[in-house]
């Protein structure tokens, strides 16, 4: 017994010290959408505990009640059925499943990220004069680019919005699928190349909150983070003024340079950007000379371009651009080209000379390229 008490006294304090550093932002969010999602988790957990706790309690009670040393317990080896017990065993889980199903159905439609907000907070409808803030988010390798189309500004790895004003996000990615996530604001939403997804949210408290990429996307994934600032209206206006005063211009050439893989990027501000840049990114035609996806779909809808479609071949090649220019991300692998992984651990690896890939000569540029990341 003294040893047990000694272990408890020695292990519990460090454990509590470690737990004190945990961030329970998911359970204590600052946005109404995230709060509703938190409530859904709590309600679902509570409903499931209605079964789990009694089962655990009864298991322990039966083990104690019908132990071998308890001669007062009823011994009935021929017992095989109880209608009352069967009713309880099947009715209770069935009712909980029905409740969970109804709760999930309602919440799935209410919290649909594509659905515009119906309120700012409980018992607080959105005022008619309040206009949602439009933000266009792009997941790059490995940083976040945010456009404010109504303000004409853009930022990298820093996001801000006024308190109690609906935010309408449009999201996309440039190379691989990613996920946008601000735990205090709303649940995560995926961003995919060539596609545009949406998210509607609102922040109800001023503060600085963490944002991150919650979908693994390569070597810079763990440093693909940003800060989200919840500001008052005056504070947001001052932030916009700071972006315009300190920012530079984001031209198409500047964007193509920004798009190259880089890690742990400090916040950047842009006082202006090329019109239609986000649309070009979504349609995979930010690079001059590439065919936009909507143009390709128009050609397909018209029945194709016939023999003239051969001229569009180079305009439709998107994914090999970085490989041809020696800008491929560190550690990236293209199995179809028979090239080795571009990482320090694979310097001495050799590919099969009998299966040369079309871009084998690009491997020579890998060591020099790595020094730029």
C-alpha cells in the first residue's frame, strides 16, 4: 500500500502539470458555428453514455454479486430467457439510435458549410444592414493566401475579420488537397485543386486564434499555420489600413513566385492584386498560356475541338510545370517517371537505367533546389 500511494503521489502531479498545458479550444470556441459543433459533440457523447455507463456499472455489479464466494446469490444454471430483460436490452439502444439519427440529420443540414448563416449567436439574428465579409483562401505549398475582393487586398499567413459579422469563405488549393481549419471559428473544410468549396462562419469574441492546415500535404505541412484575428469594426479598419500601407502589389508574376514551395513563411501583405487572380487559380490557368478549366469545359460541351484539339495539348499540361522548371517540392516523388524521391535520404539511390523517365535529367537540379527551401 505505501508503494501504491508513493506512485500516486509521484505520478499524478506531473500528469496534471502536463494536462494544464492542453488547449481545449475545440470545447471552448469563440464562433457560433464552432459552438454548435461543440454542442453536437457533447449531445452525442451524452446520448452514448446513457448506454455505456449503465453497462459498465451493471458489469461490475454482476461480477461482484455473482462471485463464487457469495453463497447468497441465486444460482440458476437452467435460466435462458427473460422477456423484461430483452425489452430493456433492445428498446434502450433503439431509442438512442433514433435520437442520434434525428440529431445528426438536423445538425448536418443546419451546419452545412455551404449554407449561409441564419444567426450571429443564439437569439441574435443577422441584422438586415450587415453585409457578409468575402474572403477567398488558397492553400499553397506550404502557406495560406487570402484575398479580400471587396477591399482589394491580400495577405499570406494572416487573416482578420470583424466580430459579429458573417464571413463567406471561398477555398481552393494549387497542388494537392488540403484542409482549412480555425478551431475557434468553425470546423475544417477541404480545399482541392481545380475546385471551389465554401464555408460560412462568424467570430463572436475578439482575440487572436490559431489556424492551420489539417490535411497532410508534404514536408512543410507542420509549419503551414497562420493567425486569425477577431477584431472590432474599428480594429479591422486599422488592420486594413496597415495592410495597404505596408503591402506591395501582387502581380501575376509575383504570385507565380509566391506559389513555389516554401516553408515557415512569415506574414506578408499586399495592397493590391491582379483582378481575377483567384478565378484563374481555381481554373488552373494562373500561369500564362495555360487553358482555363471553364474554357476546356465549354469546348467539351460543344462536342470537342476535333483535329484542332491537338494544338491545346501543351495548354492542358498542368502538373508537370514544376518538374520542368526544377521547382518540385522536396521529397516529392512521381512514380510514373521512375525517378527517385527528391530527399536527402535518397541521394545515393539509383533508378533502373532500363526504364528512363521523361524527366530524368531534372534530377540534377534537385540538390541546388533544396537549398532554396
